[in-house]
C-alpha cells in the first residue's frame, strides 16, 4: 500500500496472551529497530511513506502500563480495554482513515462471532466519533494464515509473499485489507482496482523494495 503512494504510519504492539506481536516479529530481523523517536518516525513517513514503531513515552504512553496490567490480571480479552488499547495508538497518529483486521476464532482474542462483532462496533463507533474514516473486516482465525507460525518464520513468509510467492489464504486477506486502505485513502475507486494495483506492485518489485527501505 505504501508503494502505491499512500502514507502508512503504524504503532504496533508486542505479544499479549497467546497472540503474536508485530513488534516481536519485526525485531526478529537482525538490526531492525522499532524504538523510533517521533522525529525518526516522521522522517520515515516523509521519505518512504511507511513507518512502524512500538509504543513509546512520547506517544500513547499509558498503553504500555495498561498492556502489562491486562496481561497479569487476566483481562486481555476485556472489550473496553481492547478498544482503548487499539485506538489509543491509532488515534495518536492522526491518520485520516483506519482499516481494522478484526480476527475471530479459536486463535484470536475474540473467539466467537458475537464478541467479534461487538468489538468491531466499538472500534467503529469510537473511531467515527473522532472523525476518522473507518473500515473493519472480520476475518477467520480458527487456523493460522499461510504455513508459518512463529516470529522469524512468519517474517520470512511475509518477505516471500512480497516476492510474489503468496500462500492463497494469506494473499486473500492481505489484498482485501490493502484494497480498502487504498479506497479510504482515495488512491482507487473500487475494490477490484485496489486488488489490481497491489498485484502490479508485487509483480514489478516495488512492494518488496519499499519493505527493504524500512
């Protein structure tokens, strides 16, 4: 999506409960840093159109303490805490639009459809009140996407996907999320156009090159 000309800022989290964390996965790459300063974060957005960082004392500072508290008090799956944690990071970035991948199933925090829909409604309600364009996709997490399970091997699988070697289920969900990101950013007008643009960026190598710049 970043290689398509859309700015993609992201504050990612670590593993919580049994779920893997984006920060942990990225830090399995030797030398990869997620402890960026705000200046470094802004520079990445300005120069390469994408930046991923962990929560810091500069942004969404309270989330770190709440995150840890949830882990030790068995409140990881408490809906208000989930909504607050997710949106504290998203809203702090002042993005114009947010696309949520809201997972449902025995491998997700929300293990049944009712709870997942309630989480989706909570995220959309709060996000809309803060004047953001919000899209939420409910996706199946009764089994892992792709074939890899684990921080480093999932990164390898993601890089292979950027080379065009997508596992079918991973490609379907990645391209669906990407298409909606491109729509809310005004880069494309339809879901189909969003899919085609992403296909093009995979085939011409621009998506992989953008990842290398991180």
